[in-house]
C-alpha cells in the first residue's frame, strides 16, 4: 500500500512537471522554414543541426534584425526570429555566458510569468526563453523565442556556452557582466591592479578547475586576462607590434588544428578560430596574433587548458578595475 501511494504521488508530480513545461497559450508556437537565408516572419525558424553534428556552439543575436543565428564548429545550424527588450527595457548588448538552464521556469519579477526552456544570461533578469513574438521588440529585456525553437535550442546548448548580443550601439566585445567586468579573486591584493612588467605573468588555475575559458586581450592595459567559469585564473603582459590599438573583435576556438606550430608556443599546434564578430574592418585571428607577443611559458600553460569553445575577446577598452569596498567586485576606472 505504501509503495502504491508513493507511486501515485510520483506520477502526479511527473504529470504536473510535464504540464508546467507545455506551451502557454499566448506563446508563439513557431513555424519551421526551409530558408537558411533571407528575412524571417515572426515565429519562423530554420534548424538543421545535422549539418555540423559536433563542436563548440556559438549563439549570435541581432537586436536590429530581431534574429538569432546558431553556429556549431563555425557552421550555421539554425536561425530564428526573436523578440528582445522594448523601449525602457532594452536587452543589453555584449558577450554573455549561459549561467543556468531550466526547462520549467516562472518569473519571480513579473507576476509568475511562465518562461519555458529558460537559459539565464545574467543574474539580474536577462534570459533566453519561449515567449510571444509580435514581430518587434516587446519583452522586458529577455530574448523571446518561438516555443518549438526554444526546445530545440535548449536541448543543444550547455551551461557556460557563449551568447553574443549586438544592439548596434554597444561595442559588442565588451564583456556583459554585472556590476563589473572582472570579479575579484578571493586572494585579491592591491598589487594586482598595477601595470604589468614585460614578460610578467600570473597563473592560478587552481582558482577554478573546470568550466569554459574566456580570454580578454586589452590594448589599453597591455595585458591578457584569462577566466575559467567566470573566475580569473591568469593574466600576462603583452606587447603589440605596429599600432597601439587592436580593434574590437570576438573569436571562438573550433575543433582541430591547422597542423602548423603555434606562433606562441612550439609545443602546440595552431588552433582553428572562427571570427564571430568585429567592429570596423574584419581581421582574421592569424593576422591579429602576429602582432602580439607574450611569455612563451605562459602561452604553453594556457594552451594546455584551452578547448574548443574557448572565447577570445579583443578590445581597446581598459579592463583594469578599482575594487569596490566590501563588494568583492571591481569598478571601472
């Protein structure tokens, strides 16, 4: 009898859970299209993951076009119409990581509103999820997706994956985090803010042992910063040939190598890179790398940790921050 009671309760909970993940009546169901290019009507999407079945995933969202493009190992496997933040609730532009995933989620901020297939981008309320797509920006800041497409995307992404949102205003390569670009490590010391001497580097991979790696290269700081799962694990001084500025770019590491020795560390082969976006004149990864010089020892340690999906953000903005008292965060100088 006790077993039957437990079974009935379990079935009831499962049914309730499944019901919670069903499409709300006012959410756009979605309409598949055979067109990999061209304009999309509200709710239309194109999805063909079999074109590139393996490799790192990169999601690009265009606010002006109200579209999302999904790439795997550098090849587009999907695209969809979206609805982003309305006036006064604009979706921020920048480079985000998927922080959390929940198939069944309800908003704590907006009257318990259902948000199926939620993928969180910030801890302050920005996420991707199923919603209503009226054909224009209409959300409170989130990126709404057709319900069917939100299911497909949810089943394909992983926590830590990179999402880039372009709003036509913000220089996209700036890391989109709140409240600051850099989280201070638990062993923070004032000396960490000083300019770095030539060939200097600091390498602390034990601060974060697992998770995706993001590298930020700042021409203003003459430095490279390495984060794993959002935690700072390394930094190094860099030298730049020819011009002081590098431009603003984002690259993602693909599977495989070029077969050539790395210009930074001959112990490794050169990685393959996809240029995700850039502000101004496009520059390929090899051309940009040819202008950079830093410690070969640091390069070797970094290469040992890098995996497909590693994101490199190049910016002419300063990354160094001043600590906010008692907050654990850095503020912009």
